[in-house]
C-alpha cells in the first residue's frame, strides 16, 4: 500500500501477525516527494519489501528466544501486582536452574514442542516436568502466570 504523507509517500506492507501478541505487523518505508518519479521508486520499494517478507526477514518476535520471553514476563509480573522479594528470588532460582539451561536458547514459535522433547536428559522420564516447576508453595505453580 502506498499512501501520501506530508512531504512524501509511505510504503506499507502487511507482514503477518506477531506470534506472541497476535497483533498485525506492518513494514514501512518513506519515499521523499510526491512526483511520478517518487511514485515509481515507491513501487520498487514495495516490491522489495514484499520479497523480504516472503523470505521471512521481517518475522518480529518469532525470532525471540524463550530466555527473552521469560525475562520480559518476570518484569511484567513484578509490575502487575507487588510480589514478595522471596517469591521473586524463588522464580529467579527456578528460571536460572531449570528453564534457561534447557530451553533458554530455543526460538519462540507459535506452538513450541512439548518440554519432554527438548530436555529429556535433565527432566526425567518423557512427559515428566521437574516438581519445582509443577507445584510451588500451597499447590500453586512455581512459575505462575503461564
């Protein structure tokens, strides 16, 4: 899509939905001027952007890792409602000890494979998740909000 803006043209291409947020994603570029020449240049840029989107160069948060997502979640969790420093320390310990070593470098995808296929050497039998991640104090999940 090419739109007129104040001093030029804006080229905007739909790049799909963000797998984490579900929001529509757009890639855009600016072209100075509103002449026929700048419009032709905008058409070329639009074709280049469409090609880049098709090649997967503008994937957004689908190229993020589980470690980045967990760090973001931990910051969000502390802002939503105040939690005890002991709870934060327990979360941090579980994250550092169990989650990051096994899944930290994995890329976040729309549907991740089950943990049993990624960490069979440290998680125990197939399908079993470490007890610390299943139940925290008072039967609550140790990593709440998931």
